[in-house]
């Protein structure tokens, strides 16, 4: 399933995930990027759940939608919601197994960060499918959400320490997954956006472009 987390405070928002994609035959690859940015639009986003189905790369489609210049974020999420409702419903009907798609989108609106949340299961959107928050909010999705309890609040709310703290939490989820479902792995992709819309990216806690 994977693991991702977003943490919003009055000064910045930080978001990140692992990079493992799992397949039905229990194989996986560790180079599937799940956290993305668009500096021009001042957006960063992350997802867990259904990635590819029937050779359709859902994330490539979603990235193209997010990167559109002529729509606001709610319009984009509504389109994505429709696509992923259809895809998760097909998966559930064909495989008779629960399937999820969770997406966190951080955007900068008039020098104030906001987080939108889209949650889908088996073709049905959560009642609170799109939520908008402006300050002091955090949420995780995927598996091994128990690691969220180990977040150091002082570190995650300090822009200098937050990337390393989120990297630590993502790797705790990876460690927990090794002896259980083995669905979290690869590298930790992290993006931090300040209230002026400036975005800095990190891989495994170190500043790097992606």
C-alpha cells in the first residue's frame, strides 16, 4: 500500500512518501516516485494506493491533470476523483479485494498554504472526500500509520529539521513493513513549501531535485 504523510503549520507545509510500487504477484520496484511538485503552480502532492491497472498508469494521468494551467485545484480533484472511482471500482469488482487511493495536495493560495485530501475505496469516495485546511493539520495514509505517533512535534514544525524528521518517520514505516506486508520501501521523497510558495525537495532527508 505504501506510506505518506503531510504536515501543515502556519509557516510551511511538508509532504512525503516512500517510492515502492507493489504488484499482484508480490513483486515490487523501488523507483516509483509518489511525491511530486509544480513550482510554477506552487503545488506539491503525494499519493498511496492503486498506481497502475490494466497497463494504465493512473499517476501519469493524474500528474498531467494537476499540471494543467487553466483549472483550479477543486476542478482538478473532481476530475481525478471520477477517474480513480472508476479505476478502483473495476479493480475491486475483478479481484474481490479492497483497493484504496488516497491523495494529499498542498497548494499556495495568496501566500497561505492549504491541504486538500481525496480518499477513495473500492470506487467510493470518502464522505469527506475533499477537505481544505489552513493551519496546524497533519494526516497520514497507507499502512503502518502507527509510526505517526513517533513524530517529534518540535522537529516537524521547524523548517530546518522537518525534512530529516519526516524522512525518519518514513523510514520507520519502511522498517515496520519489512517484517509484515513488505509494501513500503525505496527512497523517501519529501517536499517542503513555505508560505511564499517556495518549494524545496529532498530525497532521504537531503536536499535534492526531483
